């Protein structure tokens, strides 16, 4: 057998292929942005309702009378817009002064046309028909055949009058203000500008020519008009609308108008239409709260959130409760008091840490209060109920703690509703009773939802929950039963180690439940070859005495690999599996290594790595405690100390050896923690391995001489058998 690492590098072997730090940070930021976007959309999306009033639109017929459920005063955008539109429409268009350039241009054009007509009239070679065609071809004029004929046949004296009168009439007409809308009226006034002594025939020709040459000479000043209308709109004050409670908003049969829809929305009877500024406010609030959570994670780095499984759990939980808040809070009376924020608080307190749970609960209370139109009462209730759930749950080492947490949530909700409602006098007995009942039911809903989340987190995301640990701690658990039947000595050793480790974990504030369960299973791999481990050996020639040191070491080391395979087979959580891989760290089976060196005669001829456990070193306080408990229990049991001082020396030596060898470098245990662990181990081991009185009739069985040679010491202390030395700190000499 070779000393190949178990699973590459054990349970933490994946670290070698982990993404760079900046990639992890980028992914985290992107996940946060996605969470903000989805949460904002959830809060913005309208929630469908079965109430026909909520589906009314402009132009519909009201199916029933609608009364205002509460007093409300608001600035009506519809009424204000209508008033401003009326003010704008009252401002007439503003025109510039007449443009004299237009008059001069038209008079000049008239002279050109008259000169052309005179040339046509004097053409002696053209026939009358040809002359008519030439006159009719002038684009500026539309003359009838009668006018053209009269113009061509007029005498020279009449033509002279036509020319002079046309220029005069056109000049007079164009001096007046002519707006585009006044052009027809200006043309109708032309006959009044003629001299009275001219004939009707001449007058008809002059009017026909002049009326087509008249053009508008004054136009709208768009800028001034727009400015005046803007000023008129701005001078209109916002229109305020007030509805008293039970005042009629709509009557059955009324045609629904925009102001009715606005009133229904303000009264909470309809959801407001999407407003960019309101949506921007929602997104901004969600982003701000998410930034606070992100800053906490960045600054304090809660260890559970460093696990990729929790990176999906947290966004999922937040989106779940944001969605519940969107469905249960707006437009409802009792449902907001059933929103189980306590379940979120309990879940985060158990799966992450208490301080993070308190922060998220407070921020969620603020967010839901915003969704509830700024309800301070609901915000306070959510925060208080969440804190009550956290304090009631505690460390959640027993299932009954979940029931107690639900009870505390119910009690806190009921007390808070009474404290906020009764002194103000704003209640009726029936409504108050319903609110109190809903608040107390919230406790049961919170406990039930927390239980469902725990089960889902364990089965779907593979997160180790307290419920899983409580199940694994049962003596009837199949793998523990197999350990008891196949390797009873190892089972008993694991119980002793779990007692030591649990007490030490409690003393330094580590996870006691995880520590106890991890200790139960840390040596489960020994049941594959139980007879190679001294605690399971009964009598006869010990198997290890017949093997070479290298093979013996590999058999001892293999219990880690065998344990991991059994853990995967029985689907133990990753956090429990870590104890199997980490409780031996990367130490060397020193007894067999030294034996190999003695046989080789030169240490350079022996590869120490072939006698080394695959690791990794303990990565958590809990697995570090189990490593120390495992070593100390075996060492004290092997030494059979006669006093408390001897026990303390052994425990101190083991701990210092682990520190010196670097096995505890990655688990986060401080020197203060190690001192507390030492005190705890000494107290506990004193009760287990205290000196006993030897009765006269007691017969002590001893190992044969050849087997006692194999029974050496742990770190220089006598041991009943080398197989006891299953930890890297136990030196077999």
C-alpha cells in the first residue's frame, strides 16, 4: 500500500483548484447585483387580484358603489394636469408684427406680372388665343377666361387704370396685418379699397389680379407663445383632493374617469400604475440595504458565507421573503401580520450567525415597512418578532428549541400589537382580537417555515443543518450501529472523545452539536478493519506484529480513507465528513516511521511522507477540538496517570506538540481557546481515568512479552498497543 492522499487532498482538496480571489469577488458582486435587480422587480410587479374594483379602467362602468375605507388627502396629478391644461389653452397664440418685406416682395411681383401682360397685349404677331395662353401660364395667378379676355381687349386708357389701381390696392392691403387665418377676409376687403370712379369691368380685373398676390405678412412667434403658456401652467397650484372615510368615490353605473382611478389607487383599492420615480426609489432602497449587507459580509466575513452553498442560500432566502412581502402586505389587513419574518431570522441565526441574522432582520423589517406604505407598526413588529425567534432558538441543539422559538415569536407579536394599539384607542375589540390572533399564528407559521427551510437547505444545497446533526446523533443511526457492532472499542472511544470535545466547544463558544456529532464519526473508518486497532483487540497474536512498518502504517492511515468512503456511502453531510479527514491532520505515524528507520539504519533511506496522514489540517475550531480530544483521550488512557497533575501534564504536552507541529494553524483556535480546552480536558479526564482500588481477587491480564514490545508510548508515554496511536501527535516508539 502507498501513502496516497485520501480524495486528492481530503475533504478540502478542492482548494487547490479554487478560483482566484478576484474571480470570487466578481462573482459575489454580480450575484449581489442580480439579487437587487430581481428583488426590485418583485416589488415593482403588480400583484393580480380577484376584486372587480381593482380591475376597473377608464371608460368602464362601476359595478357597485365604492366608499372610501379611510380618510385620505393627496395631491391629484389628474386634477392638477387638467387645471394646467386649461390654463395653457387660455393663452392665445402670439404673433409678430407685420413683415414689410412680404409687402414689398408682392408689390414687386405685381409690377413684373403687369409688365408681362402689357408686353403680351402689345404683341402684334400673336393671335388672341396665343395671348390668352400666355396670360394663363402665369403661375402666381388663377384667372378665369372672362377676366383674361377683358384684360386683353381693354383699351390703353383702361389698361393704364388697371395697372395703377392694382399696385395701389395691393399696397394698401399688404400694409395691414394679415395672419394666415385672415387671408380670406383680407381678399374679401379688396373691393372696398378701389376708387369709386372706376368701372365695374376694370374693378373686376384689378380684384382678380390683386387677390392672388395677397399673402400673410405676420406669423406666430412659437417661442413667445410657448413661454407664455409655460408660465400659465406654472402659475397653477397643485390641486389637493380629500376623501373622508365612507365618502362615495364611485356610484354604481358611473362611467369611470381618470380621477376615479387615481382616487382608488390613493385609497389602496387599486395598485398604482408604474411610475419611473417610484420604481427608482424602490430599486434605490433595495440597493442600499443590499450594500449594507454586503459591507457587513466584507468587513466581518462570517465563515459560513465563505462556503459556496451559502452563497446561493442567502439570495434565495431574501428573494423568497421579498416575494412573500409583496404578496401578503400591500392591500391586505390581516395577512401582513402573518408574514413570517421570524422564520428568516431563525434560519440565518442557525445557518450563518446571530449577528448577521439580527442585521438582515432589521433591514428586512424596514423594507417591508416601506412596502406597507411606510407602516411603522409593521416594521417594528417584524424586527421584534425576528429578534424573539433568534433568542428563542438559541443554538438549536434540540428540536424543542424550534417550538420554543415559535412560541416566543407569537408572544412578542401579541404583546407588541396590544402595546401599540390599546393606548392609542384606535381599535375595536373584534378587529384587535383578529390582529392578535394573526400575530400569534405568525409564530406557528414562522416555526413551520423555518423547519421546511432547514430540510430544503440540507437536502437540496447540502448545507449541514441542526436537524441533520440531531438525526445523526441518534444511537440508532445505521452507521453508528454498524460501528458499535463491528468495532465496539472504537465506538466507546468515540463517545469519550465526543464528551471531551463537546464540553471544550461549549467553553470556547464553538458549535457544540457539530463537535459532538463529528466526534461520533471521526473514527468510523476503523470498522472496516477493526482488528488492526488495539481498542477492538481482545486476545491472541496482534495482527500488526506480523507486518512490516510500512504496511502497518498504511493500514492505520487507511482508516481515514475508509471513513470518507463510508461517509459518502451513508451520505453524511460535508461538515461531518470533514472531521474524518481532518482529525488526524498531516502528522506522521511516528512509531512505525521510527521502526522503519531502525530497520533501515539510516533516516535518509526512509520517506517520511509514506508514513504521513493525507490531511488536510483542521479547518475549523470544531475539528481542531476533536483532534485534540482524540489525542488526549488516547494518551491519558495509555498512560494510566495517578494524579490530576499527571493528566494536566499529558494534556498540556499533547496540545503543545500540536501547536509546534503546525497542525492547528488553520483552524482558528487561539491560545486562550487552547488554555480553556486544556482546563476542560483535565477536568473531564480526571473523572474518567481516576485511579482505582485493586481488589485482592482481581486478576489483571497482561500481554505476552512479544506483544508488549509492540505496546509502546504515546509521545513517550506507555501505551497498551501501537494501534492506539491513531493521531499524528501520538508518537509510537
